[in-house]
C-alpha cells in the first residue's frame, strides 16, 4: 500500500499546477511583447532580446548588446461546484471559492554581439508551472488539496547568419523542477470524528535538453521562424510524509498504518517537447501582421512510474498532443512614432481527457485575447506593458477518482479563467 499511495501521489504531482496559461501546465508568459500579441509571431519577430528564448536564430537581426527583463502577475480562477461521494454517501465540506491563488513569475533574455553575423544569447524562463490550493475543508479533500509545480529553465545559445536570408541558432537547456502535492486520507471508517490526516509529497530534480531554431527572411518585410524546445526527462527524488490530527495519532492501529506511508520516493517525469512556427509580415511600414502555430508533445505522458527498491507501480495519465494558434497585429501611429500598439487572439487545446480531468487539472480548450503597448522612453530603453485574459471554452465537467482507498468519486463542474498582467523593460547597450 505504501508504494501504491506514493505512485498515485506522484501522478498528482504531474497534474499539480493550477490552471496554467496554456495546455495542461504549460506557461508561455515571459515578456509583455509576447502577451500583447497573444504569442503571435514569437518565433519570427526577432526585433528584441526576447528572441533568445523564442527562436535564438533571430538574434542575428540585432545589433550591439540587449537585455529584456519582465515580471508577470497571474490571477487565475478555478472554482469547483459539486460533491464527493464515498460508497454513495456525500462527503461533508466546502464547495466553491477560488482555489488558484495569484502568482508572480519573472524572466529575462540577454543578447551579446560577437560580430554582425555571430551572436550569443542567454534566456531564463519558467515555461511550466503554477499552483492550486483548496482549503482543508474542501469536499474533494480526499482527491486534492495543494498542488504545485515550479520549473525554471536556463538556455545559453549561439546564432549565426549562414546567408543574407537564413540564420540558425541553438544551445543547451538546463532545467530544474520542483513538485508538491497534498491531500486528505479518509480514516472515518475507523475514527469517525478524528479529523483528516494529510499526506504531503515533495520531489525535485535537475535535467538537460536543447533548443534549435531557424529564421528565413523571405523579403525585408516578411520572415518565417521555426523553433524547437526538446523534451526533458527528470529523475525526481523526494519524500512522502503523513501528518495526523491528535485523535488519529492516538489510535495505535491507524497510526501504525499511516506512519508506514512515510518514505523516500522516486519517479521519472518528462516535460514535453514544443515545436513552433511563426510569421511576421509588414503590411505597411507602420503595420505588421503576425501568426503562430505551436505543437506540444503531451502524449509523451501516458503514465507515471514509481520505482522503489523491489517494486514498480504505474498510474495512467493519458495526455493528448495539443495545438495552439494565434494571430496578432502591431501598429505604430504616425503621430506617435515611439509608441507601438499591439493586440492578438489565441486558441489553445487542453491536454487532458475525461479520464484525467480532475480537481488538480480542470483543463480544457480556451480562448485568449491579448493587448498591450511598447513605448521608447529613449533610444536605448523601451517600456512594455500587456494584458492577457483567458477563458475556458465552456465548463469543465468532472467525474473523477484518484484511486485512493476511501477517496470516493468527485462529481461536479469547474469554472476557469485567468488574467495576466506583465511589465518589462528592453535596454540596449
């Protein structure tokens, strides 16, 4: 039973992300310029240091050294309405309220010019993550309480212009992943009024991957960019701990069983590879049209395996591959040449299916309009602000059980949305 609980818990760790701003627990936010266009054109823009993350080949279009830095404020909303049923009996507790607390992330990109055709870049971003936290009295506490993933990736890269039209770029990716899951354990059959014990799972690991990109400038006004971030496989190590209320801890039999769940655990988790193609087209000298199509290889995650000494347990996840598409516009008013107004719209598929849709990841297809602006404060410094709102394409319907003994089946709906505000500076040296 110990390793079965550990395995189900680490499966929860994979889904422990909050309602991220992309399919499953993927995050694309990192720079106001990206959000303002709803990520349209990201792999083809190549007009600031942000290209070090979105497509390193685009660095060849920059001159001198440049630094982009930004902070993102997330205000997601995840509200569950329904009930948990154990053997036909409804679990008492709280249903409703916002389970996704606000969060802040930051990122930066730096580009250094060795020559006109050879560039170095460094990008630091958080491409996966977020958090959901239900109160201890949540009706679905036996399915989920706290769920979180934190991921950071550092990418040094080089870019080289092969021909006047074609540039290539790429480099290694070093990635850190930390995951945490908590949930209640149902012991009411043994101690009806003893309260709820909490199992807390934590694990982390570091791994490496790579990024490749290419940029083709068809004409001075039209360019196409492609970018590939590789999959990254982690060997997570961590600990499972159980915290008991006094009445449960005083029961020798129940206490012995729960204390037996305290253990070190390991798991293999793979973050998916992501392929992007974008276009950037100057329709007029002061008006640009942008597009992006992005594919994420979520079907890599079909199950999670726990490998303690002498045993192997697996839990199905059943993610599907997803597509995101977006269009956007950039406009510089002639009367305010320092100002660029931006807008975009995205459509993003959810990665989970009816089998995996639960309180940890009430994910589905979504729409996201974005808007923002950049303003050149000086010839070397540009201020950027953006806002993105995402809303689910309908309601998430849940009929879910995590398989824990006594956890029951959670039935209901989840209403999801998200607001993201981001601000940043671009500085040239």
